[in-house]
C-alpha cells in the first residue's frame, strides 16, 4: 500500500533551524555531465528525491559506474556506456516519467553521435516545448526527427560543428543541453540569449573544471571553444533556492521564528527582495537567513500607490518556481497583490483549493490571480485536497500548516519529486504532519 497523503494539523507556530537540500534543478543537469568523460566525476550535496533517484537509475542502466560515498555524495564514471539500453522498455518507461531525462540528449549526442528519448514527463503546468533543445542541436549539425506513433525523439550527428546560435527562448534546460553538446563540438560555438540561472552557471563551472573552455558564464552570451575530450572533476551543488523561498513563506504564514542554515544567500538573486516587498523581514546572518515571527506583514505598493504586481521572468528575474509560494503567502498578508504567472499557463489552477480554505482570491485568467490578504482576521481552514504539481503541492502544504484544523493532501508523491524527507524535516521544527 502506497503512503501517498499527508495529514496535517495546522495552526502551530514552528521554531528552530532547517537546512535546504541541494538544488533539484541543478542536480538534473550536472548529473548528466559525467557522460561527457570517461574519468571519475564526484558530485556532492545531491538531494534524495524521486526525480534524482530515477535519473541516477537511468545513468546506471546506460552503464555509468555509480559509487555512493555517503548520503549525498556520488562518484560517476562513464567509461563503458551501453547505448543498446536506450532501446529497452525499462529506459523508455523510466525516461518518460521525469522531465530531467531530456538532459541526457546533449552529452550522448556529443560523445556517441546519437541519442533518443521518449517524450519526457514531469509537472502538468502547461506546455513545456522542447523545440529550443532540438533547434540548438540542429544548429550544431545534428539531424532530428520525432516519431509521433512511438512518441520518441531521435537525434544523430557524426561530428558536431561549432556555430552561432541565437536561442529562440531563454530556456534553462535548453541552454544546458546545447552547452553540453557544444563542449565536444569542432570549433567555437556562441550561444546568445542563453539562460544564465545559477544552475546553468554551475554546470558551466563543472564543465570548465573537466577541461571545457566556456567563457561568459553568468551572462546571456556563452562562448564555447570545443575540445577533444573532458576529464574528471569534483562539484558541489548549491542549496536549493526554491526550498529557501518555501521556508521563508512557511515561517511568515505560520508566525514562526525560523533560521534557514547555509542558504546560499549570494546566489538567491532578487528572491529576498521580493519577499521583503511582501512585508516579510529577513535577517541575513552570514550565509543564514533568520525569519522572526510575524504577527502581521504588509504588502508594499508601487511608488505611485498602485497595487503591487509580482511576476516571473527568466533569471535574474523572479523564478516561476516560487510563484505558488508567493500566492499562498499573500493570503494572510495585509493588502492586495496581483500574481502574474507569465511563463506557464496551468500553474494557478490550484487556487480553488485555497478559496475552499477561506482565502480571498480572484482568478482573472490562467496566468493572473488577485489576492486580497486576510491580515489574519480569520485563519485558513483545513480541508482535503490534492497536489497537482511539485510547487503547488508545497504551497498547499504551507497553507495547511497555517490553517486551523486538519488537512489531508493527496498525491504527495508530487512533493517527494522535489523535496527530500520533507515531513521529517518539518517535524523537527514542530510541525504536526504524518504520512497516511
């Protein structure tokens, strides 16, 4: 019997310290980089979450030697790859379950001249096209085709050739895939309109330590001089900025005094500033963030007095992965805010659960919701609900922890895909939560 629901008794103030896991989105990129080398690559601070576990199983199926040194550190060596595994039912089944499997294409194409992949799974948060990945790989000389009957993508190239690529959209995974292909291409590749998220920066830094020649890291123009081969290296994942933001929101909603340890403050971009605009006080102590208990927090308005709008944008804009958290946090703020989810059109559909809990939200359209803060005049009330995706699942969990009474959240395997041991970590700071 699968334990796929959380029972939450809300309304409790939490306290103590919590440590964010390694970054999920970075892990799904850098774990594919060892495919570019026959030497050992050691990666630490790897989160123990379903998407990462599945990706490591795919690497093992391909013949990558995987040694687990401790709870969060692995050594990968891709010195004997079995490309026949790509044809197996096991590969097709596992690769179709996670979005991160698409990151296998760039390195396999670069080193072995071919790759194919079933249409990958992941969150149902709207259209997430893969055109950018394949257009970039085609620019490097790869041939691409999609089998609509099998729902499988094929790419092939005898020798990738460096070129100038203007990305048609600022895609994090698209940029990462093209970078991993280009490092072994012949000649120089320039990628303009590249994503510059910390995750992409981290991947580029790892590849450079492996012997790649990538310049422009942290900008939207990457210049990659192709090399003959890559070697081994060591790499540590950043703290997960989405967990950091989630815990800030949790502290504010539950009137808790929490300290987020080793939060990677230097890599958080404008995330702290956006929470401060929501009226939440953050005390930065070295690399830790303390959120004191908030009896009230007031949403700022724009200088001309108009209602605050929070919208997502490619880095260094505000990450779309925290929009669900901001929406929940706004429900108990003083004041109103417009949440504009520009990048995905299905991520706001969980607001009906919050309305059932007593929140005052107007869903304007699939991209915009206006939240009228309750200012704690009445708490949210516990209900039974279902998690539609990773980020909305955690947003609903935060709402449940702040709510009065008992809530049940179903389909929490979605939360497990992105947050490791979440109920144990929450219990350690005083949450009443159990798997049922």
